[in-house]
DNA sequence: TCGGGGCGTTCCGACGTCCGGAACGGCAGC
DNA sequence: GCTGCCGTTCCGGACGTCGGAACGCCCCGA
């Protein structure tokens, strides 16, 4: 089992670029799948328009993907992502040593802080959440319907960027999109948050993604001493008043402790 | 949002049959993906051998899928399932009304019984677990590294088959594979468990999949009265002594109550 | 240190599969 | 009932794709 897949950074997004790789039909099939990230249900016409291919081609693609279970046919000729993708996805993360090792510590952290706990990695310039443990008794429930965030407005993203110059560059090149009035969109100020993150050993994110919600993250490190890099990060997210008020020191300590213990456990397990 | 994808039954497995659908390369690409359900890591040679295609073809397929993020390249030319599949999979289940509606009730059920709680649907002749809520204080932890079971040796599968003759037939046609000395492999006896399930309104499964572990399941129904069908099922799984001993009535009541409430909530939400 | 085997990758020509346009059939709305 | 929209099917021509063989690499054993 491997700690993490290779493409932790820049897995070549290729949102609309002309796929120049071989196996054109396979490439377009993947592009067809990608259409369903934005829209939950799509028909042949819309897919064809979005990809600039013939309607008949789109129709064949949809049918072929549905035959393989990657898509499923809804009633009126529309399609949606299939459950087989859920299976594959579960297999993919189950085989990640990182997740397996981190899980018990995430559970403990949730018990300690009684807030939502997350485990995230970088995928391109986004943060992908491999795990999210919710807690019942944390007042309002945190939104659970996303699994990917722009890295710049996330405490996990900040932690990951702080130890990875190429990720930092990629994020800045993509641009710091404003989500709330509090999102840090000035490159210089954003870079300063990274410096602070390195000094403190943890990152915070106050109201920058969803107003009223803040998070604190700490890095899970790998590599030899002196050249350590964050492969992932642990974060706690909750209402801003609970995160950055009087409880902040306790939360910070909990997050850092969990991340450090996962780091150690990961080293032992991958040896 | 839709309650459940269409292919709740028989999404055409086609494990090794000669794909007669168009888009041959897409079909083989899907077949390549399928190879990774059994093995976590594969190279071009093994994929080619398993599918009976040329090594060069397999290599191109792997490269194309990796370019799309569905696979990721491990160090030495080997590949594994990519994190993008995890994303797609999460999207697929997030868009299921069933899961969204069921979640709070599953959480409550876990608090009540303090055991692992599952939500499952039928996929072919297997049960696919859409959600599994573990509990910290339940003694030994239940194995968490699978998301798909043969339906015949699962209480959820029994509940689903009990209200679906075509699923029953498909399961029997595939054959009742023995997993433990307690697995019901006699078709007649197995049919009787379905009858009992219908009479009781819930199903049990004692030591049939993993010795020492048993489960109790109740159906989530849909459709008009008189012609109701189980689209999914809730189950509680734990050590056999805790499941089928003195606590059994309490567990049964809890499971049935949760399933009934999800049924009602689903009707209201999809109207 | 050297040689061999295994593996992933690349190259090439011939084959055949896939693309795009147009026509068909079903559905919903006006 | 008509009309527009959409998913699906059919067809011929173009070009992407397949399989075999050769290459380079790494690992293993001598």
C-alpha cells in the first residue's frame, strides 16, 4: 500500500484543452465524465455542445460509459454519474496508507474538540477532502456537500502550500478568487499567511470560504528531516466563534497533536 | 435530485464477455479500470494478459486513463486507481436523495444501538454499501475495507431480495457461495429466509459472511401501497452475541424504526 | 561487474472502428 | 394536432487504433 498517489500536485486538469494524447475516444470519454462534475444530469445534446463534438458521438460515449456502469441512464435519456464510480472511488481511498493510518487519530480528535474534522490533500490547486468526520453535538451542521475546495481559501490548502513552493506558485497563477468579503485575495497578504503558517506550524482560515465558518489546520509531513514536505493536512472546522475565540488554543493544540501523531505513525507504517 | 439510479438491479456486469457495444476502445478502457478492483496495482503486462489484448494496447489505455486522472502512475510503471475516481464517486452518492434523507436517521440509529450502521442498495447480485457509520465504543471494530458483498449472505441483501423476485432469481442463478460454515447455501432454505423476512418485516444474518459477526436489516420502501418495493435497506452489524442475544428485540426495533422513518421522509422529499 | 530476463514504452503499417452529418421517432408544450 | 426539441440510429469516408517487434530500463542473480 502506498502513502499517497503521485500526482499530489498538478495532475493536469485539462478542463477544455484539446487532448493531444493518444486514444482519442478514451480521452473524450473522460471529458464526457468531467461534464458531470458541474451538472448532476446531462443529455447528449448538452454534452456535445459543451465538448464541441457531434451529437451522435456524445450519444455513443454516453451509452458506452453507461454500459460500463460509470454513468447511469435516468428516465428521459439523461445520464448521471453511476454508482460504480462510488465503488472505484472507495477502493482508491481505501488503498491509501495515509487514510488508514490517520483514521483513528481523526476519530480521537473529533472526540476531543467536538467539531467536524477533515483530512485533505492537494489535487491541482484544490484541496480534496479524503475524510470528513462530523460530530453530532456541534450546533449547526457544517455543509457536507462538497469534497473539493480552492486551496487558497482553506486552512488545509494554506498548510500544504506553506511547504511546497510549486503549489504556492500554481495557486497564485490560478488567482485568488474571492468567496466572501474576508477571503484573502491580495497575493502579498496571502504569501504572508504562508510565512505565518510556517512560523506557527499551523494555519487558520477565518470566514474566507463560508462566512461564519473557520478552520484550523496542521500538516502531516513526510521525507527526511531538513527537507520535509506536507503530503496532507488535518483540519478542524466549525463556527468562527468556536474556532477562533477562547477555545482556539485548545483546538490548535488538538489539531497539531493529531497531525504530529499521524506523521509519526505514517513513518512507522511505510518503513 | 433522484432517489436512486435506475440500474438498482442488473447493471449488466459483463465481467469478461465480449463487449459487443460500440466504442470498442472505451469499452476496453472500462474493462481496464475493472482490473483494478481485484488488484490494487497493476502494470501493462498483467492488464494485457488479463484482458487478452496486446501489451501495447494496454499501455496506451493505462496512459490515457492516467491522463484523465482515473488512474495514477505509481513509481515503477505500475498504475493504481486515481483520486479523481474518489471525487466522482462522492459526487455520485451526494446526488442521491436517498443518502441525503437517510443520513440523520442513520446517525440517530447509531447513537441508539451503539453499533455499526449501514445503508445498502442492490447492484447486480451484490449489496453496495452507500454509507457505513462506525461507532467508537463497540468493542472490536468491524472490518471496514469492503463496500460490496454478495447479496445472499447479507441481511440487507435478504431484505432487498424479499421484495424483488427478479433479484431473487438473479441471486439464485449466480449461486449461493459458501463463506462460512453457517452460510445458507441451500436454495430452498434460503428462499425460506426470504419468506420469513417478508413475514417479520426484517431480516437477520447470523455468522454467514464473517464468523462472529451478525446483522439485522429492515427495508426502505418506495412506490404506491400494495406494490411497494425495497429500494434500499438499513442494517446494524456487530458481534453475534450482541446482535442476536438479549439485545435483539431492541436492535430490531431500532432498525425498523429507522427504516420506516427514512421511508416516510423519502416519500415526502421526492414528492 | 557483467549478463539475462522481465517489464513498460515506443514505433510502424494495415486494418477496421469511430466520427460527423442527416434522417428517424418519441415527447412535451403551445 | 402541430411544432420544436432531444435522444437515437444509419451510413460512408477518414483517421485513429491495434498488434507485433524493437528499444531502454531496472532488478536480480551469477
